[in-house]
C-alpha cells in the first residue's frame, strides 16, 4: 500500500489545480474519489499513478483564474457555476488557515440545504473523500465544489400546471401505478426503504412521473444545449421545486427523527439511513442503478463529514437533508420497486481479498471502486450482517462481476 505522502503527490499532480470538475458538458471528475478508494484498498504507487493517468485523459483543463476572492465575495458565486478555480484557491487557503474541521464547521452549516444532494451528490462526496485521504487541499476543493453547484429546492418556482395535475384527485393514474410493492418484509421494515415504498404508492407522485418525461426527456437535447446540465439534473430540479412539501410530509409522518436528541441516537439513526441507501441501490428492480449508486457512496462520504460539524443541530439537519435528497433521487429515477431477493450464501461469495484484488486495476470503473470500498468500510463499521445476510460483501461481489445480480 502506498504511503499517504505518495497519495497526496498523485492527487496534486492530477487534481483540480490541473483539471476542471466537469468534462464532456456535464460529467463529473471522479479522480479524487477513485484514487483515495484505491489507496484505501491497498493500491501501490504505480497502481495509483497508472489509474490517475488513465482517468485524467478524459478530463478538461481547469479554468483560468479571474482574480483572488476576499472576505465574503465567495457568497456572490453560490450556485452560479462560475469561477471554480478562484473558489478552489479561496477555500484551500481557508482550510490551511482553519484546518479541515474548522473550515467545514465554519462554512458548511450555512450551505447545508442545497449542498447534500446537489450535482448528484458529487460535491459532498468530494469533501468526504478529501477527509478520508487526509487531504486539506481536496477538502477545500470540495467546499468550493459545493458553492459552485449549490442548489436548494425552490418551491416558489413550482409549475402551476404540474401542481394541478399532481394534486387533482380526479386525474387518472399512469397505467403502471402499482397497488402494492413486492419488497420483502425485511426490506419494508427498514426506515428509508419504508419511506421509499410509501412514495411509490403516493398517487400524487405517480401522476408526476409522466410529466417528468414530458417536460425533460422529450426535449433533453435542447435542455442540455441550453444549460450544460444533464437530464437527471433537470428532472431533479423539477421534482425538488414541485413536490418538496410531499417529500417533507412523508419524512415528518415517518417519525424517523422524533426524539433524536443525542449523538448516540443520531449515530444509530444514520446507521439505519446508510443501510437504507445500500438497500435502495441493491434492491432496486433494475439492478445497479447509476444514480441510486450515488446515494450509497454519498451516505458513506457524509458519514465522514458529520463529525466535522460542531453543532448537534447541524449534524441532525444534514442527516435529514440527506434522507430528503435521497428520496428526491428515488422519485427522479421513477420510483423503482424494491424487489425481493436473497443474496448468495456467504460460503459461495468471494473473499474480500479476492474482491479487492480484482478492483485494484487500471481498467476498473471509478464507481465500482467506490462501491467496493464503501461496502468494505460499512461492514467493518457495522458488522457483516444486514437483514440476516452478508449483504455488504454480496453487493461488492455482484458489482465486481464475480456473480450476476440475483435478478438478472
């Protein structure tokens, strides 16, 4: 395994000082996440360098600086998607001055609503992986990335036509609308999955899905050309702005956050939330959904960020916002059923050493690397069993191709 010093050398050679966070219009630069995960999985110097060189070939140069930011000037750039290079320089300096925990604790609380799920969870993942890699520069870049992409819901921008259709009790439901879920009782009993399945059976949200296709999918090329944002992002904006009250209503009625007043209770709650993110990803009727995958990897990243927030109220708020934004993503992905499936018996699963050996290679997809690393760390933290199965190792084995997903 390469040293942390070696890791930092690779990150600086291929970091946001050289490459922009976006490429090919709206794709996200994952180099930090992949290289840190590979390092944690035991990659040596050559493996880290080879992988970073391969991945960086698809990236685009960082923007030229326009000038130093001072004081509160950064606030004028919140959500503007402008001057990322200048934002990175500013927040790197803040991390150097305040320390990683100090900078996160100073800046993130005021940005939480709009920071967790923005840009398909990538900015908060960036901060989390900066912490895992003990890289202050990358924590600073992650804070800059949050400011760059920041986007809270804007219910004041809701669409009157959409509101009419969603809330009209006499509007017909789509033909696919399910009367029941086929999810196993164990899955239904986990709080986040239970919430997701209640959304799936909410007639108001069922009426929304055809409108997502009509407003976004049918004119996707036009929207991308106009804004440089993906169809997923446009769908997310439409969902956030128009049904935030529905999502919040389900969160409130779930009782999930009732009586959570201590860090021990919050830790237990977030344990359940992380398990829920894994199950929403692993149990979706279409296995290995690309965007629900980000719900899993961002849950683990947020797990690293929470202790850096000095106030309990902000830690609790961050967990609630993560749940909300994960549910937004679930709706955006057409609320797939969470189907009954049983992972392969543990004796038939490859060992973690076998999974890691297959993962640490120049040809591995960066998302695969993050899923394997996330599952390994979750098992180490929470134990091997989930719903009575070695679910973490099973998901890593399916993602790496040792075994086909049970539903394929």
